C-alpha cells in the first residue's frame, strides 16, 4: 500500500531522482558518449553515399531520422517505464532505414 504521508512521498521521490541522476552520469551518459561519435561518422558516410549514388528510395532525411532514433534507443533502453510500443516503433524505423541502405549498397 502506498504511503499517504507527503513527507515520505517527497523523500522517496527525491531518492529516486537522486538515483536517476547518479545512474545518468554513471551509466547512461557514458553509453551515449560512446555511440555518438560512431553515429556522427555513420551519418557523414551515409549522406556522402546517398549524394554519390542517388538511391531511389533512400534520402538524407531518413539518415537524420535513423540517427535520432538510434540515439533515443540507447537512452530509452535504460528506463523501464519507456513505452514498449514507442520503443518498438523507433527501433523498427531505424532498422528499416539501415536495411534499405544495405539493400541499395548491394545493388551498386
């Protein structure tokens, strides 16, 4: 049964926020910092490839969106309260772009 004492609720919330802050700097930020340079490099290479080969169904905006989705996947994977549907949708969107790019590269 949840406590109705406002002081206990406030203390619990502060403890949870404190743990989230510690977890952010100990786990989340290092993971994001590790993936960002890789994503930045991939974005540059992918856009250069698109500009060179002009694939019919793949555009620079899709690369931007896939990069953003992958960043979100890394961050959201640390939180249990992340919507499973949203997480699945952004994962599938990023996968679709990556698979499309692979298919187009195999044609060239």
